[in-house]
C-alpha cells in the first residue's frame, strides 16, 4: 500500500472533513454571545413588564385618591353593613387609612313598644373608648369596602362631629366602669327612627 499517493478527497456522499478549526471557535463564541444576549433580553423584558404593571397600579391609586376631599369627612360603607365616618388619609388598592373615626350606635329598647313605630335611638360615637381600647386610626381592607363618599359640611354627621369637637376641645376622655368603658359625653344628640 502506498500512502504517499493518498489525497485529501472524501468519497462521494461522505461529510466534508473539518478543515477550519478557527471557524469552530468563532461558532462557539457566537453561540455563547447568543445565549448571553437572550438571557439579557429576557431579564430586561421581565423588568420592563414589572415596571409597566407597577406604574399602572400606582396610577390607579392616584386616580382614586384625587376624589378625597381633605377638607371634609368621609363615610366608608363596609360589606357587613358597618359604616365608619372619618378622614381618609391614604387610599390604595389594598387599604383605606381612616383617622378621626366615628360610627353609629343603635340602642334598641329592652321591651318593644306596643305601637307600630320603631323606637331605636341612634347616636354617633367617637372611636376610642371601646372595651378593647383602639387607637383613632383604622386600616380597612379595600376588599371589604362597598363604597366611600365625601360628606357635606352641613349634613347631620358632619354637624354632630363638629358639635362633639366643640364640647370636647381637649379630645375624648374615657371613664371606666365595672362592665364597659364609655365616653364621658355623648358624641351626638340622639335621634329616633
């Protein structure tokens, strides 16, 4: 056998021999660059989407809070039927922060009247002298709020709050009794329904 006469031609149909080792290195570098480029694009796209969603969420919060009249009280109506009156100091898609809080208390007669009229006494009570001693701030879960509204300064609730503040210039003082804690003065006058 004479190997000296041998040529570098491949038989027909056989794959071409790898003659350019430098192009293999270039291909590996190109693939590495493409992997890094793809990773950078994916991370950048994710950051962009998160920033877009966050900006949309914050813009909705800003839109809703522009309706709060800081000079007036607001009424916040909850799913369970409870209504709180106070000043909304913060509003976002998760919570409503309410300060200077009042609520309605219904005192029913122990023995019902024989007449057909309802004799419930309704009074507005300042939050703070309850048995559990809450502070005058509430974070209300936005999912529990049916709606909220600004109150007019000449409405019954706003007038009752102004009257309470006038009667208690140093704030509410609570007295303790054997069973419950009550404010020393009623928050408002009583109305019959």
